């Protein structure tokens, strides 16, 4: 019995020794169908310096600079047939580096551009953006006498696949406040033209700068809403309209400016993010309906 | 509201009155007698657990048999008056025989002390009384100190935690975290009792240790499922730990040290054979010793202290126990997350069995609290606490010639949690658990049970039972039938079939972000009165066969169906608001145990095959998967488990080795890691963007398989009649296998379990 016991124990020890030769396995954390890079950028048509954030989606958040800088970025003007390799600028947030690539050229309206990111192992992400046209704004009348006077606001040269968002800016209490004008009425296409237009008064537009309390809007049509800061409380009658002309890629937010889900926009091929172009301008106009409270 | 509360309490009181009025403790002919046998160790005056107690007729045939419980007591009920031969035996003790004559209607208490035996004697074994790897009866396994001693542990003596991990069907989260998943159930679905005191998490942050070293354990009953009516409030398993009394005859002490832990124990009589006190304390030192032993930081700290006052009167014994555990540490050294928990339990348990009592009575009262915290994630701190005041009574009786057990419990539970920052919608900080900033709730649960045992033949035992739980808040009552059966077709202990089935309800749930294995923080809360209640159905079949004198085998198949299991909602990214959805869990499994036992060699092989599958409505569970129902295997689904244990006596040395293998845990692969810049509103030069880790299909990957070999060799030295030195040297993970604890998605680095950990421990026992 002793010998049998010893043999069993010895056999077990030999088994254990053999098991020590088993190989280790490396973990592959990413699924095989991969998203290579993320691209986030909103080119400004009138700017000669635009920045695009690009990240390898398989690099960790806490990676070192050397680990994340292993790809090249090419910017092409598809209409002109030109191509430029972009250089980057590194911005650190909490000691964590991010790569932001510089588009350093004059952009032309209604031109197709393509941004391509290519890694050292041949993984590629690409996205396109078409710059919008250049629109101008006209106000009729140019100067109003009261805040309740209707103003015809028109934007011209807006293609069907483009749209405008605009904000009213006013000075109150020494500070400037802006609000996107959307509550009372929306811009509508003028039939038979490439114009967008809306008729509003200053009080209507103030509703979006100084929104009324929720209780005051229940069962009340928006055109009767009252802003929490009235016209006669403003510092002066000098107003700003800041408008952005969006290119066709921004369709995802045409109905709701908060709806841009960059993860599901589908804008980047084999990647994540969003890349588009816009044109932002600002004009001043005055009303005599505001006493000078400065 | 006051009137409602009074009404509810009245209903509870009425139910209790019905229970004790309509179920008289005895309905039997006046000629039947009761014999209570108390078996004590002559050496230390402590109860002997699992001693075989058999009544033989004068003709020599066996009449009734049983095995002593954790108090050293066995009760024969409904005995015909007459003269019998009583035989008492236990491994390691001299056998005792006596003639007993019982008068009609007599209740007799027979007390005996067994001297220690020099050699093991042959004995008749009563089913379910022996411990050992193969001693499973429909999910129940009795674990003795002898079993625990066989498993190498880096501390002085053995520990229950290390032993449990060698059982098929028991899965841990790695070598840290203090979590045990038993046959598909989660840690929150387990009920752990220490001398009937509920303790939420008595396992230390290093999974190599628990609050139960072998030096204080008397016996452990582990029900991996299919537990009887006497246990309520859990839907997976029950671990019933019995602690031993302090030595009633002589003073003893022990000091021990190893690179992992130092400990001290002192016990002795305050009044010989009447009162004793046992105090034990342990403190970890691995944080200091780990770097030099393993070459890496081991930021784990834990300690525990236990005191036990025991008093034995004639026919009455009381034990008062106080337990406190403390754990702090980072289970992922690379992340700045500090986890911690503390258990505090104080209770008294009294057992009355004197001849003046027609029925023995078991009464327990006490208080238990659990406090946990997680600090550092998202730079936020969180706490979750439970406080439980409890009272329980267990009684026995007879009705229509059948013995029955019944009892009641009353738990007052107070839940308190502070989660994230207040007003997260203002600060912009995410609400991780979707429960709001604070949780403060109180519940009262009253439960009762009734079970009886039918023995149509000497070889067949059938135990049906029923458990009910009543919540004070809505006076809703659960209905939980239970059924257990054992059968020895050959009429001997060489072969046994067993079966258990039951329904189980749990009125408490725990929520965690299970996708983040770098944390073991749970938010405990009561099941809301309007919420679906977690419920389980268990079914277990078992077969045990002894082959020859040395080999024994046991095979069990089991099935668990769980409804309304709370799981974290699967958003694309972690760290956002996490709400719970409810999943259905199905667990199928098979456990096989083989044992070879000779005088010198103890060899076991355990194999477990199991599948755990969760399913939930995609609408409830997942924001972005386009199927109606989503089915997945959670992280504690380890398909195959294999354990081989060998223990061999070589002269005065004992060599132990255990090799463990399990399939890799499911984990969720990544789709991408990104910083989202919300163009056009955010400028990439001014905003870092929102960090997101986008998961792929949940749990569709598998980590590498786990395997580890632990070895040890120990020897005792008798330095003097009163001084004994125990020494042990060994190594955990002796061939330095790289086992993955989990994969950190923030750093894309795998976090490994500890490498090879050599150790040497010494224990000095002073009598």
C-alpha cells in the first residue's frame, strides 16, 4: 500500500511538472471588425487655419505621444485635384496628448474636400466634406422703430442641401448674450429661389436669447411668448446677427442642433466622428425701439 | 400610515400565533420517548461534530441512527420505550457503547465524553456525516478542519476561502476581490451564516483568506443549491459556518506568522467545563512583504478579530460571538481606485436540550452590519451599507408520528448608500448607478419555515418543507416549497442517490457595473414593493459510489433558473448613467469528484462542467443591439474546471499540492476608444473631448484559461510537552503562471494575478 501510494503521488507530481510547460495566450481586446480612426473637425470657410482632431481608436486614452503618432493625414481638394499632407500640433489635457492636424489653406465655396488618415499597417479612415456657398443676409427694414416692427430676414445663395442657423446677440447688463433664433418661426425656402427667409420682430427673437419661464409657455402660441428680458431693458439698440451657413454633411442636425450623434453619423468611412464645413458671419443692425440704458 | 403599520404587525403576530397554536409540538402516543445524546471531547471539553450515534435493538439490528450537529448533539425523537444498545463513534476518538433503557414518554439527556484514540477504529458511517471532497448530498457538502488543512495557503494553517476555490462549481473573480460565484450564482445571491449570524462579505480582499481560518472553525455546511426550508433569503447558495468553542479544560494560545499574515489566538476556561473564552486576531503584512517576494506592489490590507464566549449549563449551552473584519486596497494597482469593506457582527445563540424541555429549542439574536466604499473612480466616493437586526428561533416537534422542524426569523434591515455627487445634473458629474445621490431605506422581513422527514424505509429519507417570507411594507408573502431526498439502494453507505428541488426568493439585490471587473463595489438595496422579486428554481441530482476500500466517486447534475436578476444596462460607454435591467439566468452543470484515500495518500480529482446564460429584453437591456432578446454568458461562466489535489505523508512531513484549471472568463471586447469632440460647439484646441470606451457585443470574448499549482510541505515539532511548533513552506502559483485577472480598457493593459508567491510560516502552540 505504501508503494502504491507513493507511485500515485509520483505520477501526480510528474503530471503537474508537465502542465507547467503550457503556453500563455495574448489577449486581443478589440473585435476584428475595427474602426480605425476618429476624425472631428468643423472647417470654417473664411479661415485659413482649421484644426482637425484625429485619434487612433485602438490606442488607449492614457497613451504616450510616441504611441499615438503613427499615422499620416492627407487633405485633398477633389475639385482642383490637389493634395497636401497635414502636420499636427499637440495639445495636452491633464498631461494627456491629443493630435490636432492643421489645414493651412484657403478654402473655396462649394468645393469637395477629402481627408484621409492612413496608418503604418495600411488601415485607412476617410471622410469628405463639401464647403457651403457664401450667403449674404438682408434685413428689411434695416432699422426698425420699435421692437414689435416686423423684419424680413433673408439669406441668399443657400443650396437645397445647405441650411442656415442664426443667432441674435444683444447687450444686457454690460454683457453680450446670444440665442439661436428658432422658437417663434423657422427659416423657410423662398419658392423659386435659393433664398431662405423669415419674418420676425425683435421681441420674437429675444424669446430665444432670454427664454420665458416654462409655466408661461403652456398652451400659449410661441408668437405670444414674452422674453424674460424685454426690449426696453437692453443696454442699447445695437444688435448682432450671427449666422452659420452649413454644408451638406450637417444634415444630421438640420432639425435639431443638439442631435449630432458623432458616433452614429456615419460620416467617417471605417472610422468614427464627424467632419464638415461651415461659414459663419456676423452683422450689426440697430433699432430705435430700445432706449439707451448705458 | 400608523394604522397601516399596526395592522401589518398584527397580521404578522397573528400568523405567528397560528403557527404555534395549530402546530402543537407533539402529537404522538404517550408511550414514545425522546433521547438526546451530547458527545463531548474528553481532551478539551468541546462538542464533537459528526459523531455517529446509533441505537441498536437488543436483537442487534439497527433501530435509529444520526450524527451529532455543530453543538455535539443528536436527538432521537419518537422512540419506542424499551432497552437499546447505544453506540457512539467518531474518527480520532475512542468508541463508546452503553445500554439505554427508556421509559414510556421519557425525555432523556445522555452525555458522554470520548477520549482521543491512538489509532483510527472502524466505524459505521452515517450518511452525510463524513467530510471530504466526495461527500456531497444533493448540493450539500460538509467541510471539516481536516479538509481545509490539506490545501496550501500562504498563511499559518489553512483557510476556508482557499478550500472553497478547489471545489468544482465555485468560481472566484481572481486572486483578489473577495467574491465567490457558486454554481452560476453571484456573490449577492449567497447567504453566509456564522453561527446563524448573517454576514454579508466575510471573504478578504485577497481571495486567499477569509474570516474563517481553520483554527476557529468547527464545521462548515456548504449548500451549492437545493438547500432546505430552514434557510431563506438567498437564491443561489448557503454557507453555514459553525465556530468552535474555546477550550473548556485548559488554556491554549497560538502565535503565527508568514509573509502574508500574522495572527494570535488565545483560549481557555473561565470556569472548567462551564465557561470558556476564545479570542483570535489576524493582520495582513503582504503589503509590506509583497514587493520583495513578488517583485510588484501588492496594495492589499486586511484584518479580522473574533471573540467567542461560551457557557454550558446542564441541558443548555450559549455562545456569544463578536466578529469584525476589515479590508482595504486596490485590486488593480494601476488604477487609482480604493475599495474597502468592513463586517461587524455580534450575536448570541442558545440551545436548550435539557430533559425538562419536551423539545429542543435553538434561539439566536444579534446584529450584523456591512459597510463598503469605493473611492477614486471619476474622482468620486461612494458608500453602501447594510445593518441587520435579527432574531431567530428553531424548534422541533412531532406530529402524526413524524418529526418536524419549524422556526421563524425576523430581520430588520437598514440600507444606506451615498452615490456620486449630489445634483449631478447641475455639476455635470455622471450618476453611475441611476439611483440618485443617496439611498436610505428600511425593511422588515418576517419568515417562517416548516419541514418534516419521512423515512418509509431505513434507506430512504424524504424531507419536504415550506418557507415563507413576509415583507412588512406590503405584507406580501412568498411561497417557497423545498424538497430533499436521499436513498441508499444497497442499504449501506457505499452507494447513495440524492435529489433536491426547491423555489427560492430573495428580497434584497445588489447592483454593480459588471463590465468593469476592476471594481467589486455593489450597491445593496431592498427589492422595491413594485419591483419584480428575484426568484430561483433549483434542481439537483446526485450519485455517490464507494469502490473498494480506498476509492469513492460522486457525480452531481444541477439546474438553476433565476428570474429578475438585476444586471447593469448596456450602454455603449461605461461611466454614464447605469440603470438596472432584469435578466433571466439559466445554469446547467455537472460536478464530478473522485477520491482516493489511504493511510498515507489523499488524492482527489474534481471536474466541473457548467454553462451560465443570461437573457434579457434588448429594449430593457441594451441601447444599441438590434435584436429582440439578448443572450450572453456573463463573466462568471467558466465552462470547464478541473482540480487535482494530492496530499502525501512522508515520515513526519506532509506534502500537499493542488493544481487548478478553469476556462477563461468571458469578457467584452472593445469596438473603439475615443475622445468625442462635439463639433461645431467644441473647439478641439480648447476641449479634450469626452472620453468613451465603446464596447462591442457584451461578453463575446474569452480571457485565457486559468491554471495554477500551489505546493506546500509541513511538519510539526514537539519542542516540549506544552510547546508545539508547526512549520510550513510552500509556494502559491509555484510555476509562476501568468493568469489574467482582468483587462483594463482604459490602459489597454491586462492586470494579472499575483506571480509566484513563496512563503514560509510558523505557528507556535502553547498549552
